[in-house]
C-alpha cells in the first residue's frame, strides 16, 4: 500500500476498514479518511426514498436549532445565506419557512423536480466554479453533511472568504464518529455485515 498522509496533520494514515472504499485512521489526530472518489457521471445510486423516511424529521429538528442560533447571533433583520450541497432541499425549506433568503448549489439533479415544485432557489454545478454572488457577501454559508467530502479544503476556504460578508458566519454541520449510527456500523462490521456498515456511511 502506498503511503497516505493525513490531510489535516500530515502524519501517516493506517487502514481501518476495507469496504467499497478503504477507510483510514490517523493515530495522531484521529481523523477518519476514505480514498473514495467522486462519481462524475452525476448518476447517484442513493436510495433517496428510504433515506428521506429515516432522516427527515431528525434533520428538520436539527435545522430549527441552527436557525434559532443564527437569529441569536445575527439579531433581527433579514438574513441571506448560501448552502453548498443542497441535496434534497430540506435546509432551503427550513429557511423559506423562517423567512430567510437562502440559495443552494447542488451538483446532482436527482432532486431537481422537488426543488422546482417547492420553489426552492437552487443552481446546479460545483462550487466555486458556479457561485451566485451577492453584493456585500452572504450573512452565512452552510455545509450540511458536505464539508467532509471536499478534497481541497485550502482553495475552498479562499473562495468562502470572498463570498461571506465581513461579519458572515460559516456553518459546518458534519457527522460524528461518536454518533449512534456510526457506532452501530462499526459493531455490524465486526460481525461482517458490510451492507449495514456501508449504509451507515462508512465509505
């Protein structure tokens, strides 16, 4: 196996799981890293209906907490935001219900009909190649389970600086390896139930 360095601290990574893609762990900083590559065909094998049933209420509750915290930090007034990786559009729906002007960007078209049907503001492509600009910058930019999939964080940060307002807020909502589903996946993997492990995001 070729030497793979941790993208955070530069120390060597050790293979932790061999699933559809290899999963590595950094013994120095604890980062989990995969050698998965983006599928450029834009044809997702995501079982969207099953995923929606299992996650929607959990996500919507989490989003309401984020909205409350945003309003606490930013105070009154109209908020404008930008979501990178809008997926099913649940965050955009939450913003719409809370009178927050938010635009999303999404590389896949699997939810395009849903976006249009619910009048959600979504552009299609990759950030920052496609980026709807706002004069003065956005009040917030949010990643919902997307940030961990981006390979070149350094160039991403430079683009975010340009698109955020001077007092703008960067929100990174990411899965944790201490969570219930991850722990269940590791237990199932020990019993060689790899289909469950893959479902629970060990990829």
